[in-house]
């Protein structure tokens, strides 16, 4: 895929940051000395960590140069590293590893979650949140349009880039032997958006990227037109004209 677009992502900053706030509230550490924000994006989640633990060393890690540029502008006094989590190891003594909406993109992420929990000191916390929305209309329709001509050949792999998440029991069985405490829960958000076009703008910053990035501008325009029409037919306006974007997410807080 092309690099992430921080400006597009931040069009819905408050809504995208809400799960990070909810996850942070469940971390049972009053004090921390070393904190890492895995998949820090443009620094909106990192900012929460800095405010929670103002005396800690807080590091952001991401693969996107554009996201890291935005994060450094937002939090100039902190360290941001370009790295792939699949090949990254936390600094010794890291108390908290925080990951807001990143591991759904990491193949075989259960293996990496076990590795990261194992690297924590006793009492350290791995806290993660992931969208669990592949069965929502927003994502079903991406795949449905991708399987149509003339996009089928180019987008066949895009439809398979993200796998459905494991069931909660799989996370429990993998992580509980490493933990003194393990919390797993789902939250379903119903984000209030202006209209169906806003649903398209939302997913342009995340899940839609593998479907539009491979296309040339004329093909991309045609794909988006077909997708937008189907979104408009599915996400119908409420009494006040707004639409609700239903968005399930899974949360995990693992204490070593």
C-alpha cells in the first residue's frame, strides 16, 4: 500500500481517539517510567499517554513516514521511531505497551502479542484495541465492489489483506498463561456522521486504502462511485439526516 495519509486519518480525530481513551482508562498502573505507543499514527493516542504519565519516557512507533511527521509536530519533545512491529522489540524496562488499532494489520498477530507480553517486566501491561468490523456493511461492500469487473483482477488480493480476528477465547488461551490479569471485551460504537459520504471519507483513511491504492485515477474514481452508491443505499439517514456508523472493537488488557 501507499503511505498512510495523516490528514485523511485526522478528519475524524475525536471519533478515532475515543477507543484509545476507553482503553487507557482500564490500564491499572498509577505510575510508569517507560511507555510505548505501538502504531502511534499522528500522535493522537501518544498525547493521551503523555498526559496520563507526564514523567514517563514515551516513545511512538509507526511504519508511516507521514504519520510520524505529524506526530513529531504534535509532540516535539518526544521520540518517534519508524519500525515494523513484526521486527521490533521494546526497550528493556518498558512498563506499558499501548496499541490502538494496529494489530489487525499484522499477520499472525497472536504470536507477536505473546512475544510482547513476554518482554514486559512483572506488573507491566500490554493494552490493545482492534477494529472487529470486517462483517460490517462498510467492509462487506468494499469486497463486493472489488469482486466486480473491471476491478476484480487488480483487487483480488486487497479483499484478503485483513483476516477476521480470532475469537476472544483464542486470545485468552494464548495470553493467560503469561498474565496475572487478563481482561477482554468488545465495545460497539455508533458514530454519528453527517451523511453516507462521511462513511466513505472515514474508511478512506483506513480500511478502504488497500482497495483504492492499486488503482489508477480513472479506475479509482469509478470504484469509489460504485462503493459510495452502495454505502448510501445501506447507511440510511436518521430523523435528523445524520447516519450512524456501527463500529465494533475488541479490547485486551494483559498484565504480566
